[in-house]
């Protein structure tokens, strides 16, 4: 099924390979009923303004209504968006998605009074409310967070004004997205067969993996020359987004945009900085990998466009979806029978939308709401990477399943800081299984290289992005402008630091910052590296300790946001306030390098 050259239409796919969205709404009329109900709940919650502080019962009623509305709006938007993702050309679901998004903005505006009103309640009185009304016990963490946020919450009128800037705040990201995904056009290049083809972002990835040096170089230069020709516009858009982050940080009285972004999850500035510092102390490992890559490719000169081409030549492993299911189930065995049983149930009850169809959104994700099963979007192509993507998204889905099953709605949404832990841990277990069970030397080298690439792209590259984000925000906070020349210079220097002297840092790479969507995600990317490192440490404990480590880990999955993310990881066995988890991950990278180097001798 994944081998069809002609991309099938949605209706041509077998039902068993499609996710079961009818389990959410049997039809669009059911969705409309909930949409109207959402409007009614908005009217109800408006009427509670000024009454939350009057009594414990009034506060509980308001918080329960907020939860009910939030869960409903989340389900409405999720359904519409996932239907749209099935086929983006479907006008019906384009319209439903827009309506759901507008309703969500209205809800944020209507509920914007809640936190400021709670903050007018004296702390002692709030504690008394919690004692006298048992129903408020589940809101203890939520209320503690509000109290902690008190210095950064404005009065109700100002909060409503900020809430109304919600759509404005997306302007830079929206402009970047349209420019980067719709308007930008790349020239033609010659492929491996000498045929002229149009360069696209999708094809660029394939060209970077090409065995043909000429194709890689041509694609690289064509892509970055195009970005370079628009560098003034991209610099202006990125600068606008950075200024937006700084505006919100100042409006809420944070010392910096970085500290504002970390405060919500109660993460110290030290966690961010020590990631960068620990990576810098271990930069020799990345330089060693670059040297190894140069040697294995047999190149006199290694260029930036040689970083993605496979170093294990003439090795293509095909993995059918059915085979991938079996392998991930085998790999997950250390997590216990209950975990395996639930994953199997996910396969059987159609959590997953497996194959590509015309109009379907690209990439992969895990989604769901509190009252639904988790869902996974894939575009499975029978590649090793697709098998790892399946394991990855199942990690997200199982995290959501355990969290939703064990927490009240208010505490069910795990924080972004831990969002990549479960997914990456699943990938680590799958890699461990493949390396243990693979007897073919070349295949083992293929997996070792795949693992090394994960370290390069998820730990080192994302940390480099995090360092760049920090630099550009500090520059603007110091009153300096972000010019294309300045951005290029900073980015070039970072590439030289991270990749070392065995690679030629081509001048064209300097403008790569212009094409990275993560720079519009407000200090998000460092969490890929910290999450990866935490997952590697937890996987090591599970494989070495067995049951005690598994219990700690499953308790972590069940915890949602019932405590701050760093505290939850600490209970699971990983202290992100220290550099130990980052160093543990890099020690594994060193072991993998040694294995690969040993196999070449």
C-alpha cells in the first residue's frame, strides 16, 4: 500500500488504515451541536465575573465551567483540524477549522478575567477556600501556579486587552509561513539522471541525501541563493517576532524574553544555559563525528551539503507498516505488559492514520483531547525513519493516554518541557532492540549512523538553534538591530564552533536561519535537546534496573501537570537542574562513535 506511485485519493484507502474520527463525532451535525454549546458556555462564564472571589463554591463553579468549556473547545478544534488534515482541499473542513479557531480566540477573551480575579483573593483566604471546599483540592497545583505568576499578571482590563492581541501576535509567524511555504520559488536543477527538475523543499531533503556530490551541491546553492535574495524580508519578519516576544515579556514584567518563556513551566535559567555549556564542553564529540563522516564518505573536502547523505553506502532497509508494528511492540517489552496491551489496543481501535493520500497534511503528529482516544497522523513510506516515527508518536499518545486516564482535566496536559521525553524514550528502546537483534554488520552500522544523526540533529543542532535564539533576543534587548549581515555573521560563527575544522562552513549556510520555523516558537527548541537527554537517561535506567525504573517512569507518564515538569522528572530519576542527564546522553554518543570507529578498523 505504501509503495503506490500514484498518490491515492482519501476514499481509496482501506478503512483499517484510517483513524477513527467518528468516535469523536458521528457526523458534522454533532460537531455543530457542540459548537453551539460552546457559545452557550461562554455566556454562562461571562455571568460569573466578579463572583469567583465571593465564596469557595463560587470559585469552584467558575473553575469547573472553565474546564468544561476548555475541553469542549479543544475537542471542537481538534476534530475540525484533523478532518482538514485528511484532505486540505476540502472547503467544508477549512471553514470548520476557521470557525473553531475564532471561537477559541473568543473564549480566551471571555475567560481572561478569571486569573486576575483569583489574584484579588488574599492568599490566606484562598487557602481557607481550598480547605473548606474539597472540590478545590484538584485545583491546588493550578492555584499555586497562579499565585507564583502573580507578579506577572495584569489587571482584568489589561489582561483582556492582551488577550485581544492574540491574533496580532501571530502576524510575524503567519507572514513567515506564507513566505516560506507558499510564495518562495526555487530554480530548476539537474537530478542524478541529468534531468531538469524544479527544486522544492520536499525534494531538497532527498537531494541532500543523494549519493551524487554534484546534485547535493547544486541543490544546496540553489536553495540558499533563493533565501539570500529574500534575506532583508526574512530578517525583518524574524526581527518583528523577536520584538513581539520582548513586548510580552516587558508587559508582564519579566527581566528578559528568555526568562518569560521559562517561567510558565518553572524552569530556571540555569537549565537553559547549562545545556549550552555542557554541549560546548563536549564539542569534541561532534567534531569527531564530522571527521568520521568525512573519512567514511572518502572526501578530500567535507562541505555543509555533505552532512545528510548516508555514510553507509548501498544500504536501503524497507520496513512495512505491519513489520514496524511488530518491531515496536518487541522493543517496548521492557515497559511491561500493560503498556504493550494498550499499544496493541491503539492499533486495533484505529488511533493511526497511516498512509499518504492526495491533499493530506505532510509530516506526523500525535493529538487528541481529554475525552477522546489519542490519534496519530503518519505518512508511512516503508522506511526505517517511518518505523522510528511510529515509535515516537506512540510515545506521545501513550503519555496522553496515561495522563488523561489518571488526572483530572485541569492537570492532564503535560508541559512542553517534558513533551518529547516519552516519544524519544520509545525511539531509544527501539534502537536498543534493533542493535541487539541485528546480526548483519552493515545493517548494524546503518543503525549506528542513524543514532549518531539523531544526536547531531536533536542534541547538537537544536542546542545551536537555542544558542542562536538567545543571541538574537539579547541583541534586540540591548537596543541593537537584527540585520541580514549581522544574522549571517552570528550563524556562520556558530556553525564553525559546532562542526569544527574538518568541514568547510560554506558561506551559503550563513542564511539558513531564514528558513527555520522553530525560530518563531519562542525558545521552544532547547526542549528537544533536554527532552532527548532525559529520555536517554530514563531508558538506560529502565534497561538496567527493570521494574523499579519502569514504575517510576509510568508514574511520570500518569502525572500530567500535577507538579512542575522538573520535579516530575526528578521523581522519575532524572535531575534536569544538573548537567548529568545531558552528559549521560553525550557519553552514549561517545560509545556509539567508538562502536562505529571500531567496526572500521
